[in-house]
């Protein structure tokens, strides 16, 4: 993965953590400031731009002689823990699922139910925080390049966003992160999808490893899981969501479990909320400035939001997209909104008014039980409507072409 002729990182003072490391050239301008801010975390982040998921990547290489149908059946067997059906699979795939079954001691140390309850109580606000804040902030990094090059939000954007919501919903279902829970299985699926995308991008010739590092690197995945957890809590609370300390700790651990199953190395996987916020902060400092890919992806995301929730009328779509931009702009701040070329709008008072509406609905729910029941039903059906559910049930497909418009449906 490393090119010996690539420009070497240099930083003043003690740079032992990066000695001999050939960094992607896009990251070199940020080295000095990031190391000065948090030397250990920054060096760790930079190193992980050169790391993918060795186990999953090597497993797919070993399975390259299998047809898509053969590999799918073996993966299905592995997901279901069917050792007999997996017996004829390549040794590498059997070893992969053996590793998936081996979970660290901390995996079940924290009760998931407080986090699960808080997720469903605040589901509409969490969905808004994800689309308006977390995903947008994620696209300000080089994560956007893999989406942009493959067209995953250009050609099949609504389905990709709904798959993202489905994963989040399933990991926060009771038992979702048990070994045979759908949240666990979808986390493994994401790990395999990432491995397929890494291989496709490397083979495409469009991915500049010298400049950008490994596609879908563990640095980006560690950053993303920190955003999906700690930053999601931060933005959801700004929208009016309420969490106890116990619920926040539990919420964080559900995402941490999912991240581990997704193949994120523990060397960059956060431990708790405070650690996740620091991983997010240093990741933003290490990443290059916002580029055209980030601008394109963030705006595609905000314009897709009305379609994701099922609004068909064009005028209603435009109206909701405008409102989504307003809320998102208020969440991410003026500087980032301007860098992403959001439509210029005054967002003063947007979040206070949003929270006022949330408080009004909570008051109505306390006063009128029938209204509360209707709210709960609407929130749950809204989350279901924004999630991808196929008639065939839970499937484990993956892209077979780097470009979304040429790939089989997955």
C-alpha cells in the first residue's frame, strides 16, 4: 500500500510516532498542526489512513475464484452461524467467520437497553441529527471521495441512505447486536461491502493511493463511528433530544459494538463518549480542506432527504429541502455551510424554534395519551419508511462494479 517514493511526512519536535511512515500526500499539510494539538491521536489517525481491513480484504482475495452466487450462499451460511453449510467454503472465509464469533470481553459489559430505549424515544430527532449534521460533517473529509467516485449517492443515493438508516435501526432493536441479531449481521455485511469497495476502487485506476491513502481506510471508519455515536448525541440534543447519563453511555456502547463487528481496529475504535469526541476532533484536523467532492456529496445528501422520507410532490420536496438546509446549516455552523456552498440563509433562531416545537409536542403527549400513542407510532413508522426493507428479507449483497450505475443491485 505504501509508495517508497511518496513525499514523507515531517513535523517539528518529537515525531517518533511517525518515524519511517510514508503518509498520503493529501494529509501532509495538516501534520504539524494536528501533531501539536494531540500528538498521539494525530499520529495514530495518520497511520490508519494506510490501513484497510487486512482480514476482510485477504478473505475476499482468497474467495475471488467463487462465483457471486457461490460466495453469497457461503456468506449467508456464515451470517446464520450454519457451520455445516460453511464446511465447503474456502478456508479463509471459514476463518473470517470464526473471528467474527470471537468477541472481546467488553462487548457485553454495558447494558444496551437504556441506549435502545433512548434511541426509540428520540428516533425522529436522531434521524434529523444524522442527515442534517453527522453525515454532512462526514462528507467534509476524504470519505467523500469514495462515494463520489463510485456514484453511491448519485445513482442509487436514496437506497444507500435508507440502508444506512436500516443498519442504525437494527442495531438499536432489542437483541439487535446479539450474534444472530439483524444489527450484528448488517454490521458484518457492511464490513464485507467495505472490503469489496476497497478492492474495486484499487482496481479501477481512479483511486490515488499516494495522495489519499487506502480507500475506505480504518482512519475514516474510526472517524465515522465516532461521528455516528458521540456527534450524533451532540446534534440530537441540540434538536431537543433528551438522554440520561446512563442512556448516553449505553448508546455509545451499542455503536462501539457495531464498529468492532464492522472490522474497525481497536487501535482507533473509541472507548467512550469523551474519547469518541477526541477522535472526531483530531480526525477533522488531520483531514484535508473541504474539496469539490465534499461539496457535491453534502448537497446531494440534503436534496435527497425529502425523497428518503417518501415525499413525492415536487413542491413539497422543494419546501422540505429548504427546511433541511436551514436546520443543517444551523447544526454545522456558518463556516462549514459556506465551505459546502449551502444556499445563503439566515439560520438565526432555527434551532430554538425547532426545540420549542419539540417541547410543545412533549407537553401535548403528557396531557393527551392518545396524542402520545400517535406520536410514538408516527416516529416508528417514519423510521421504518426511511429505512431499506426488501421483500426477500435481509440480504447480503455487495457492489460488483466500482460505478454504482453499472453494479448489480445490492
